C-alpha cells in the first residue's frame, strides 16, 4: 500500500543507515537514528496492514470500474476514467473509495496523526 517511498526503498535506506559508523555525541546521527526508527515502524505497519488494505482497495476499484486487475492497473484506470469524464469525481462510490484509501495510507504512514481518530469515528 505504501507508494512512495516503497517499503523496499525504506528498508534499503534503513540498511544503509545501519551500515554507517556512529560517532558518539553526533547530533546529526542521533536525528537520523530517530528517522530510521520511524521508518522501521512504518515498514512494520506496512507489513501488518498493507496487504489487507490493498486487497480492500482492489475490491472497491473492481466494483467501481467493473474491471479486474492489480492495484496499480485499477488505480490507473480510475485516474483515466476521471480524466476522461467517464466517472464523476463527485460520485459517492469514488469519494468513499478515496476516503477509505487515504485513511488506510494514514494508518500506515502517520498513525498518530490527530485527525485520524476523527476520520475513523466519522465512519
């Protein structure tokens, strides 16, 4: 579900950071260690939630578009249908899909975001 950076890119960056030698008292390294810890947590949430959230998005897109495919293909098809005016951006099904997808992404990327609780409570 993570699109940019991907979980693989985050993992690669974490590995590169972990391979660097640390100098005691280096403020930059301490900051980057916190960034790496946040990236590790994001990768863990992606591993826990990503496949399910992507499967849910695929099912919503299949119903919305009447097509089969993977997430990337279906998402591209939705973008194209919106661009061509074949689907209204105000269609309740489109809005529901976009909302659910955004909430899923926030749950992975920024689970402590203050507005997430309000979004989940609003249904």
